[in-house]
C-alpha cells in the first residue's frame, strides 16, 4: 500500500506537510510532475494541487525530464539533483523519473486553485 509525505506550498510562501496513505495516496499514483490533483487527498477540499516534484526513500530527486518512475543515471551540469561547485563541472547522478510510484516517499505540490493554506486550514487565530 502506498504511503507518502506530501509537502504543499502556496503563493504566500506558507508550507505544510501531510501524511497520506490508503485510498488518498492512490490518487497520486501514476501521476506525473506538472499534473493537477484534487486537494481532498490531503484534507484541502475545494483546492487543486499541482505536482512540482518529489523524492524517493533514499533521497533521490524526481526529474521532470526523465520519463517513467525508474532510476536513471544522468550526466548533469546542474539543475534538480546536482549543484556544480565550479563552471563546467559535470557529475553522473542517479535520479528518479517524473511519475509517482510506490517507491516515492515525498511528493511536493503547490496550491494551483482555491486560495491559501492559511484559509484552508483556518489558521487565522494563530
């Protein structure tokens, strides 16, 4: 059974983490980075979430330019998964594809429609 930690951010910079398992986690399986998901899966009814990334249980990042959910070794000059120390430096890095699968441990998303997280979770009294 799939189990994720979903990190949701909004345009104000507010970020919240939600643990998702069971049927709610199944709403994420098979989705690619960039797709939209109903926010009800994390308790944000009436909101739409856009998937922006994630990582697996070993911390390997998902890359939007790698198809599927398999591991790939890429020679990177920068971007998600590698930050070079000097100009021209490259490194072979293992990354995961853009599709969310049961091997995904963390999913990153942002609120695409519906408002802010503070409104959704009624944090106005804090």
